C-alpha cells in the first residue's frame, strides 16, 4: 500500500516501462496525427477564439480567487448530483506532505514534532518495505537504506518544533528522502521515486528539521513539505523574506528559462529563473533590466545581489493579463520540453506544467492532478464511464485556453475543436500504440487529439474545470 501511495504522491501519470509490449518501442513522431504542422503554433488556436484578449480575471479577482482557494471545500457534486469527496486523495497527500489548501509558511510559529516524526516514519517504512534500484540498475542494499534513514535524523526531532524561516534562492527539487540519488521502483524503470515536486526561486519556507549531515533541510512551503538542499535556502526575518518574496515591482518569467547576469552586458551568468518565477525589478536600462537576486550568504542567512536580465521578451513586467491568448501562448512555449516526473531535471510533469503556466498570471495552484482540477468553482465532474458523447457535450460548453481537463492521474489544457475533433496540449508522459502494436513513446509536451491512448483520452477523464 505504501508503494501505491508514493506513486500517487508523484502527482502524474505512470508512463509505460520500456519493455512492456512484444511490439517495438520507438520515439513518437514530432507531430502526432491527426494534429498538423499548423497546430503546433499558438496563433492557430488563438485565431479561432472570438475575443482572445478579453481579460478573464482582473488582478483583484485573482487575489480573491487565491484567497478563496485557501479554504475551498473538499466536497462537490457531480453532474448527477452525487457527492464527490476528495479527502481520500488528501490522505495520500498527507503521506508525502503535499497539500490541497495553500498556506503561508511564514505564519508558522510552532509545529508538531509528533507529526514531523510520523512523516519521517512514513519515509522510513517506505524504504524498508520497497524494492528500489539505482541508476546502475543495482538494488539498494539494506545498508544503503539504513544510511538514508540515519541521514533523516529522526532521533533529533523535538516534541514541539520552533521553525526558522527562509527563502528558496534557486529553483530546487523537493525530495521524499534527503539524497540526490535516484531510486526506481523497477530495475529498468526511469521514474525517480524520491522526487515529489519543485520549489520556485523566491518561495518562502519554514525550516522544520535538518539532516544528520546538515546538507539537507526539511521544509514546509505553501503547498508541501519535504527535503531540499540546504545550499538552496537562506534564512532570515519574516519581514525581510516577505520584502524579497513579494515585491511591489517585479518581473515574472514567461519562457522556460531566463538567464540572469552579474553585469548588463551579459558576460557573467549568475543564475536563471524558470517559468512563473519572479524577481524584484529595480531599474530599466537601455539594454537590460536590473533585478534583485536572493542569495545565500556563507553563514546561511539571506542576502541579495544585483542581476541583469537581457532577454526582455522572456519576462513580463508584473503578472501577465489573464487572457485566453496569453494562457495558450505561454503553454506553447513549453512545446516539446522533455517530460520531468515530479520536476526531475527541473523539467515538468503534467501538473507542473499547468502550475508554472498559471503562476505567470499570479494564480497559485497546488501540485496534484485532483488538487488542480478542483481549485475552481467551475468544475464539471462525472464518472469515468460516462458516455463519450456526453463528455463531448460538456467539453463543447467549456472555453478553450482556460479549461483544464483530466482525471486523478493526468491534467491537460483544452485548445479547441477543429473539423469535429477536439485537441489539447499537455505534458505527455504516456506511450501509445498503432494498429500493428508498435509502441510510440512521447515523453514531452505535445498537441494531441482527445482520443489518443493515454492521458489525452477523454474516455478516462472525470473532470473539466474552467478557471474563470
């Protein structure tokens, strides 16, 4: 059961292993039929919308939307009037520390050591009860597992934890176990079972615990708890952290990677911000934007440095206006990005891609398929075995570009309908088969029709959610 729970924790689809069929496994074509070359461009889809630049939510409405999501009900009704309760999903989230309701870690003054010990015990039990393999396809030994358990430092957790507060100074991987080593649930699998999420540059955290070596910190962010490298977080006063994390004037990355340099000429790179991450904007010069970059001082405290962004097209000054054009255009900037299970290699899985795109508008989402699908008032929920014709009637009533669809293993963004066929864009970690049984591995952001085998297949969907 614990193994099943951790698979759920990783918040996305389980792609097929590389040898699950007698047929041949090959890379999917660049354009997966019936999608066309023209469909690989955002303007194709934007041009089909009557008012693509209509503002769906103003900044004030987005602020209210975010506040409402902090206490959103876990109980909904589906199209038949039946009650849909997602607290069972919440229990699985609690196993890994992923939260449905977003919270402010800077408000945390005391935390239960009993709860923290229970979370570490969950990780310990998972390690001891699960067969795991490393990158060399060699099983983890009992001794290696016990070393990881010792690194979690479970004996040093007090009954009451008084957290320190900190700021993530660079995009970082959030880990279930405090190690950079990958662990796979099968010898020839490629999904890192220790990887759960990523935390963005400038995200506040509460530091709850330290690993035995001091190289890892167990932190609470606004939607998760987990291990991150100590080198990626700097501690400071809550006032200073808020000042840096929530600046009045800022730029937000609207492309996958935006380099930041130590000089306006761009000769010395110092860091990069990824899609949806923000930095304080200090000055506009002729060739670059001067920004404030959070840094970790040698003693672990929070400091800042000046940086310059030369790629003005890669950022928005302030959040982007929330329009169908901007959502579609931003998602298409991820087209063909490789699949990143739980954020592996700082890439995106299905929920990570949706979350990052919506961050560019100031809309904050958690990291879980079900969590994202229920983070709005406008959810059309239905049983998976609902007739496809009925599901298409629901979909035809949804607005392209601001509708997220899926089920408990996958989410997609609806693009529109062409000649009677519906299309979506998503981070596709699935494979599909042709009539001859050949298995085609996708493993990237792609445009697909809604009956392609895998997460795109509407026959598996149970929710359609309009963010308006």
